[in-house]
C-alpha cells in the first residue's frame, strides 16, 4: 500500500543550520533517506513513529517538548504510526 509523504517545510537554511518543520498525517512517511548532518529533533506533538531500518523496524514515542539528538549517517524511513497528525522540528547542524 502506498503511503502519503510527510510535509517538510524549511524554516531556516544558512551556512550553520537547516531548520525543517515536519508534518505527518496518520500513516505518512518521509521516504528512505540518509541523514547528511547531526541533528536535534524537537517534537511539537505527542505521537508514535515507526522507524524502518535495514537492520529491522522499531517504534519511537515522541513527547511534545522533549528533544532528542540524531546522528549523521543514519539511514531509515520514518512513518507516523499514530492515529493523529504528528509534528516535529528538526534542526540540522552543518
């Protein structure tokens, strides 16, 4: 079954950071990608994400306002596994 794409809106992009708001309808996905930068993710809503990786799938619980860090080189597809929209802001460090 085809999933709808998550909506990415770039808020800031300069020589130091890229700030992107991600909005996921229920079941929406990023598509497979490799992170080109270390990043900090700031959830704006609570929710559950399915992280599909080549090593297997895992779930991640998001809690509004509880940030976490991600590393350059991670390859995955992120899917909203919640019954409601999930929103987070990703700050990539160049």
